[in-house]
C-alpha cells in the first residue's frame, strides 16, 4: 500500500486510566491517542462507555501486546478475533503490534521476546502477519523491541531484517526511538546507520519514553521522562522520515499530566522544525 496516503495524526499519548479525566475534560489536549488493545477486549459497560467517549474527541490507534507474530506455532485465533473486534470498533487509519513473540510451546511467556534475525524467524513472522491481515484488513505497522542479547543463530543484521520484513509483508514501521537508542548503546552499533537502512516511505509512527540504567545496561522502563539522548535521536528521525504520528508511552510513576503534555508538545515542535507537520 501507499503509506504516504495515511493521514498525519500529529503528537499524541498512549492512553492510561489515570489520564482519562484530563483527556476528557480538555478534548483534543493531545493530537491523538493510542490504546492498548488488550485493555479493551471483553468490554465491561464502563470500559465500553469510556472508549466511546474517547472516540468522540480523538483518533485512536489500537496497539496489540499478545498477538505473538513471531511464534513458530502460529497465532492464537481467539486472541486475533478479539483484537479484530477492537480494531473494527475503533476504525483506525492503522493498527500496530510488535516484532516479537509472547508464546512458545503453548506457554504464555509474559513478556515481549525477540525473534531471531534469520530466515526461520522471517518465515514465522511473514506467515503470521499474512494470517492476521486476512482477518484485520487495515494497515498494520510493526514495532521494534529491545533485546538483552544477540542470538548466535541470528545471521541477518537487524536493520536489514526489518527492511526485508516490511517489504515482504507490505507493513509499515512503528519505530520506537527509545528502543533503538537502548539497543544501539547496549549492543554497540550506530543508531544513525540503522536508520539509513530503513525504507523511508514505510516509517509511519514513533514511540518514545525514558530509559533506566540497570547495572550498566539500559532498559526501557516506561516510568521516567524522555532523556536528551532520545530527543536528539528523534530529531534525526524526523529529518529522515515522513512520520505520520508520535506517541509518548508512560506506564508507571506518573507525574503531573502537564509534564507529560510538555513532552508531547516538545515532540510536536521537533516535527514542525523538521517541516513534517503543519
């Protein structure tokens, strides 16, 4: 598909329940919202009402956690059906999931695990993405994740693996700038060189958040302010790619909402300086 035809959404925030009141009290306080799709499956009356109220004021992008696109055993069809129900209800311009697996041997792992960057990993992803797209017929964008170690059986460079995956599946990229920064530091590679290998037209959306240094290694804690190193990399990203939207993620240690909005505004300013949004 032509990702250039997707709408520009701007600078938004990942919805969390503590944000409900300020987001509804001041409609359009953010440009758009991303919801964790898993939180809106099997809706209670209260959660259904909340979602419809949010939909009145914001474009909403569903973001899946447990589709497990990298599982060699295939997809959980019940979960896929539930995810499809959320996407059908929200009717977003696109939806997103992770380049990862969360299930192996029928066991739910409980976290996002990296797919090996080799032909077997590529085949599992391509097969599962094809199955998912038969059910959810809206544009899909895929998110890069962090990983603590490089598998010895990974024989394709990560950026080249992602570029080929996007081309073979006709998907876009949800580029998590924080995850890219963390991996580049932890594994000693150039984040800029990584960006140079991505297909420009397929980088659709961004994620960003803070980092934590844990015994000499960086982790994406989703519980602190975005550091200057990530802001600097984000400027590079906006200079290179026609980004359609960016999302600030925050899952713990919530500060005053105004400080989160300041980060959202800073991202918007970076995009404007790069000539990306009006």
